[in-house]
């Protein structure tokens, strides 16, 4: 009986070790195209380097960040402006480099390490159909505010998260001194915003600066002429204890980060959202193109 118990204990221990080894690194991601591409890209890249990866995509920003702080997510791509404002409650206006250095310092206190930032800045923006923007003479957010205050009929499509964010809809209205009634605002999934704007269901839509549908659908991004939006540099963030276990991970992820910029991300996003390629294939072809897989 004792021998049997010893054997069972050994099997349980072996199973536990196998399970732990099968989840060496947990890679997370948010619930929109760019993040899904990056999650797949990171997963395939690390697996190609010999890591065992547990991939968890499709999470909301706050949930994902909390999961990383709690040790449930080891690594994911975050935006500097999101951490600055939403996670660290810093509202002062900072330049791109200052933003990165501030979040790097603040998040280090929480056991999170910001690796090398990419050149991709996926900031929020408001866009109109190019023809409509030209006809109305609206090229900047100040122009838009003036049109709204002159009672020009304009309807908006934004996602629910931006509607409630501290760097979102309400403070944007305050910064540019305009007000839009609730009846003129439709809250919907980010992907549906692009369709609603393209199809003329609304005049103004919330977009992400690196989204491939902007040029594909001939949208005009309104210039943020008062610099309301902070920098949102796309950056890999990893837990400190994970980096201590896998110190080579820093150099490996930095090598991937340096390949990303606005144009590259817009192209990758367009291949999924416009050309309907699969996320996995787009991520894989990018890695293969750069000899990372």
C-alpha cells in the first residue's frame, strides 16, 4: 500500500511538473485586431524560440492589466498612454519619451517591466469620410468643435470603453469645449464603428491611428491640434519575476518590437480587417518575412 501511495504521489508530482512546464509563459492580449495579431505573433515567435506558451487573447484592458498584476498573465503588449492615464492616474501632458519613462518607473513598483517601445503609436483619433470632411471644411478637432457649436448636424460612433475612459469622450469634449447630446452618440464595438462611418450611418467615428481601414475606407483623421491625446507607444510589458527566470526574453522581445511602426501595423491590420486573411497567417508571414520563425 505504501509503495502504491508513493507511486501515485510521484505520478501526481510528475503531472504537476508537466503542467507547469506546459505553461512556461502566459501571453495575453486585448480584444481588437491589432492586439490579436500581436498575441498570435508573440505566441508563435516564442514557441519558435523553444518556449511553452499559454496564449490568452480577447481580454478587456482593465481585466488584462489586473491579470498581469495578479500573476495570471506574464507578458502582453500595452500602450504607454493607457498605463499613464488609466492605470497610474497621471493626467499631466507629457511627450512620448516622458510618457514612456514615467510608466516604466511607476509600473516597476508593481513588478512590471516595460521593454523597448516600438515606433507604432496607436493613439485614439476621430475620423470622417474624406469627401464629407472636405465638403464641411473640417480638418482638425478644433474645426469639429466649431461645427458642433454652430449646431451643424453631426452624429458620432464610439466604442463603450472610450466613452467611459479618463482620457476619453468626456475630457475630450472639455478640452475642445464642445458638447454632443446623447441622442447623437452611438456606442458600439470598435469594428462596427468603421462600418458605420464608411456606410454613412454617422458623420464622425472613433478610430485607432494604426488601423488599416483608415486608408482602405478613405477616412480623414482629424488633427489633434491641441494635443489632447497622449502618446500610445506599443510596448511589450513583462512581469519582473518572469524576466528573472528568462532573462533572454528581454533581448528577444526587443528584437520584435523594433520591427513595428505605424505603417507596418496599419498594413497588418488591413490584411485582417480588409483583405480577410486569418490572424494566425498574418502573424506567421510577418515572422517568416523577418526570419524570426
